[in-house]
């Protein structure tokens, strides 16, 4: 079992907007990387290690955001 802390931040709080923006960018980056990995798996192009994935994602708009 993994324990995690949960912080509830109301939308009226000043730090809500930057945290929300970072979470949105993080979600986009995760989805983009997941898409690339799935495409490699589906088309049989092989496994992408961490360094190859980092190299591919550097030019992706979600990584540069």
C-alpha cells in the first residue's frame, strides 16, 4: 500500500493558478510520452529506454512548455 498526502487548494487561493497550469502541462507531457511508447509497441519498433525517450521528447511542444 502506498500512502500519499493530499492537499486541497481552493480556486480562490493565489497559488491555485500556477499549480493548475503545471498539473495541466505535466498531464500533456505524460500523455505525449505514453503515445510515443504505445506507437513503438504497436508497430514493433522496439523498446524505448529513458535516454532515447528523453531525446525524442526534447523537440516535442509538451516538453518545451
